């Protein structure tokens, strides 16, 4: 076994995210350790494909969503599963976020290791090895919350944490019939609260829901009704004295319906009794597909919003072959970019050019994505295309693009690299 | 910027692949450095979801494919993009592989950093940053080959490598009309060979093809005809004295048609003049979907094969919620497993049980996969199911499962961990 060779070759242990210079290896190694690489030019000095984040759009999005939450009297706990990028967690917290939402115990462990001290695991905590991770976080002082939706899981958690003399803060998950996890009715929630009340190692800290699985003829109305019910059930729990923490949470929202959830929470005037928490994740880099569509719907619902989120994430890749008229094969594949929606060419540059020297991609369509290759159809008479041309591709959605990279490049408007952002998937 | 915190928290810097013990963090840290974790039990001591590789099946597959290639007088250069797992490269080379095939310059850099000294990049080398990586490998003594299919790329490569006083070994890619990269005809190949002949920094080292994009009414016949043509064109190049290396290569084959390619190469009696090289990748862990089907076709074509490849890769995950009769939500998502074919439950275990205590999954179907959740339909009257039950899921295909993990667990038949295998995507 020599897989611990990693230790000896930090600069070359990972195949992605390296920024070699033309001089060779040494700088690669130092760059991978996280040093800032101010000025490296994506259009000439970076091994492509690479995922880039436009800092201007990112900065805008960070401020925009924080302000949105604050205007609605809600706390923001951005879903960190989207990026698993500690530098972005840090910027979200610096912007005023209440904490970071995550999906698994190991994601929480990674975030805590990078300094995040309040974690909302919007998911059931299952398995003793995962419980052990969380026990370790709580013992280290992390303000940790997870969700429960069954008496069986309550018993498992109570047994595990009681044996270690620790208290676990839990939120009951309120789901919908035909949905994903979660109690299916208010009655089930209230009955589970009673079970939790009898579990000495558990502290009931709030009520959690996810509106993304609500189905209704009028989706916005369905989501609003769901949010209203969530608030109502949380109030009932409060009146019954079921919460055993100071500021119990009521929380919902992904990146598509956050406006409706925020309005419902706001209208309920919860301040002082319940803490409303929004959990969008993808907003941080937004996208060019699924969430652009969702945002159009938000703007249609909310005439008062004058600015909106901006897509910040792109993947850049190069034309590697022009084997037939009308066909370019690009060095970009399923290994590099999410493909729930097929990416499309946004812009084209000549290698070594500058960010404002944009070449046309009119009529260019990505038609097929293999593991390491993309098929791009061009107008058959396209003349101005060269092997090595750099195409910026749209991304949708962000979660399944971030997880393909160990490092993403934060760039300025000139496409110069401002920093390498490490992910911790 | 604090993304260099990675350096201070090696044990917690990554969210996946950690093997915590119930005692907490310290051991996690040491395990992540690559120490062997003999005896850790997947069914009780490992944070799930986790990707496992069954060593017995892996060992069988490694030997099987090497023997297959040797019986056909061919060298084996397994496509390493599938796994990007240096320990597996090492086992493939120890088994007798001629070298490792890869798809990108950074993949080659990662493999070389882990000791691989012969690399076949079955792809065009594009972009000065990628050329710089390869220049550095060649300067370090790596026996490197890549493919070309255009005079434009030849000129770019010749310019770059000539300026550095290095020679780049290239193979002409022979494609098919309507296919991916590659020259579309023998005439184009011969013309490109002439261009390469005039490029002092390039050495023409062989002819490369990929039969996976051949389309024909009778696919096996189409692939055979393609392989025969590949050999014929390589012979013509040889006769014309176009090859400038001692043992020029003729190479093709993914994991679906390797038998047909091998037969064609074998029948051509190339020994001594050309070096036939096969490049299957997925065979190393095989799968339960796409490649199981492909293998059934291989066995149907080849009555002489008495044993076959065995699926070695599975992803294990736990039931986290049983919210309605007939529905289990499992902590497994698109973040954890390939989904070109939806995974299906293979086996079920109780947490803390042993590998031979298998519970039924009869009538269980994974119907939907979200980023971090799987919907599994069960018979509505299922009684014997618990929160925390561990389900082993099928994988297809392997490439898009490996790239979701920074470490995979090599396990024995008892599902005890034999080693943590790091990937270098």
C-alpha cells in the first residue's frame, strides 16, 4: 500500500484544480496549499477545464440574500451542501448569516473543522458512526441542531447521547403526504414532541420543513399554505411548552421558494417567541438554468424586488478537435459539470486573449456530454474557430458542479484569479 | 482568506471518506492520512454512506483482464480515468499492465506523482498550461503519449515542445464519420502523418482509435471492421516509414468491446512490428448495469470464456426515515453514486450485524434520487425494516461513482475494511 504517498506529493496528489504555470511543478505545489494566486490569467495560465466563480456576482449575491432575510425578520442559515467551500461559509457568516445548514454528519464535521460554530443539519442523524461525529462536535462546543421524524430515531439518539452525558438539540421535521422525510400531519408532530419530552438527552429546539417537495395545482399557494401550517404547528408546540431551548427555530426554504416562506414567516410576527430561519443554498452562485427560472418566478411574484441574483459560476473548457464541419469536440465532460440541465456556451475567448475580447457562440449548442468530452454543434460555415478556443459554459445546477472540483477559481472581471477556493466534499 | 486552514485540520478537511470511530476525532485524523484500518467494520464502525470495493472481486478482475490481454498477445494499458485511484494503478501495473491510460494532462500529472512512469493520454493535448504539465512529465522521464487529429494541433504542439527542446510522442487518432474526435478517413490519417513528419518536436508513435462511437446495424461487425481498418492503416503508416519510435502502438478498446478489438489485433499477427494495446477501464470494478449487460454480450460472442468479471463496487447507505407505509428514505444521493442507471438495492443488513446476516430487499426499488436522498419503494406490508438499516446499492457506471469519493473502502468478504483507497480527481 502506498496511497499515503499523497503526503509526499501535495502538489500533485489531485488531478483537478491545479494551476500550473508554464515553468512547471514547483509552483503547482505551493498553489495547492492555498496561497493566493493573484493575477494568474484564466485565459492563458490555467489548466482547463476549470470552474470559476465571478467575485463580483458572488459578492452581490451574498449581500442580496442576507438583506432579503433581514428585511423579512428572518435569520439566514445558508445550505452549505451546495458548495462545501469553507471560504464561502466564512463569507456567508461574515455577511451576517446565523449559521450554516448542512445535510450530513461528515459535512458538519468538515465545516466545524474550518471554524463554523453553529450548524443546522436539516436531515435525520442516523448510524452510530455519524452520531459519534456529532457527539464530538457538541463536546467541542458547536451549537448543533438536527431533525427527527420518528420515535424509533428518537430512541436511538437518546440512547446514544444519554450514554455520553450529552444533550442533542433536535427539530421535528414536518413533511407532506407523498413527500420526502418528515411527519405527515400536525398530530404526528405533536405525538413525536411528547416522545421527545420523555427523552432526557434530547432538547426540542424547533420545527423544520422543506417546501421543495410540496405538490399543488397552484404551487405558490401550496407552498404558502405549507409555510403557514408550519408556523401554526410551531406555535402549538410552543403553547404546549414542548420547546426546551430559549429561542426555538421555525425553518424552511430552498433556493426556489424562499420568498414565499419568508413572507409567511414575516406575516406571522414571530419575533421574540420563535426564530425564523431561511436555508437557501444555491443563491450564493445562482445558476443559468433551474434557478434562473425559479428566480424569474420570484420576480414575477414580487414586484418590489428591483435587483436579483446573478449567475457567478461557470466552467471554462477548450475546443480540442474540429473533426467535421459543424462539430467541435470540447474537453469538458460529466466529470466537470452538472448535467441535470445540459450546459450551453455563454461566451468564447481565444487562448491568451483578454476577457473583453469575446468571440461569437451564436448558433453553438452543446448536444451531448460524455465523461470527458462535449459535443458542440456549430453553424456549418463557422470559420472563426480554433483548436484551443476557450468556451465559458453555463452551469445548472450548482450543487452537482461544485462536487466535481477540489478547488474552484475566484476571478475578477478581467478573468484574473483572485484565489483558489478549496472544497471539502 | 483562510482556506489554507486545510493544513491545520487534515483529519477533518474533507467531508467524505472519513472512518470515525465511536471515540471521536483523533483516529479520524490518522486514518485520513492513509494508515491501514484493518478490521474496522463497515456495518458498525463506518460513517455511511460509503463506497466499498470488494477485494476478492477486484483481485479476480485485475487478473482476469490481464490474462485476457496476454492470451491475445496484447499489452494492457487500463484506462485510469475510471478510478483515479493510485493504489489501483499500482495493482494494475503489478499485475503486468504496460502503462496507464488517462484522459487529461492533470490526470497524467496526478498518476505520475504517484509513481506511474508510462502514460497514454488517449486524448488531444490542448492549451499551453496543459502542455506545460506534460513538458514537465517528459522532462522527468515519463514515457508519455498523447493523440492528435489535426494539423492545427500538430503546429501548436510542435511549437511548444520544440521551444523547450523536448520530443512529444503522439499517436494519430483515427475516428469515424459522425463520431467523436479523430481523422475521418485513412487519407486524412496519412496526410496528417506527413504533417507530423515535418514537425521536428513530434515523434509519431502509433495509431489510436475508440470503437465506442462506432455505429452499425450489426454493432459487433461494425467494431470488427473498424478494428481491422485501424490495423490496416497502422500497417500502411509503418510501410511508409512514418513511425519514428521502436515499437509503434496500435490501440483501441473501452470496457464493452475489448474482446472484438483483441481478436482483430490478434488475428493480424502484429508481434514484432506493432504493439497492440487494449485500454479498458471499468473492468477493474465492473458494475451491475451498463457493463454487466456489455459483459453478457461478450460471453455470448465468446463461448470459450468460462469465467467473467465480477462487480466489486457498491455504495452502502442507511434508511433514515420511514414516513409512510411502502416508502423508505435512504441517506444516499446524486452526491454519492452514479445515476446514469438508477441504483438498485442488492442486499440489506442491520446496523451492527455481520456480512452473512442478510435481510430481504425483495420488492424494494429505488424510484428517485435527489442530491442527498433516495426514495425506495417497499412492499406496503414490510414489517422487518428499521431506521438505520444498511442497504448495499448497485453501481452503474463506475466512473461517475468513483469521482464522488475522495476515499473508497477496500473490504474483505466479512465487510471489514482492509484499506482506505484515496482518489486523486
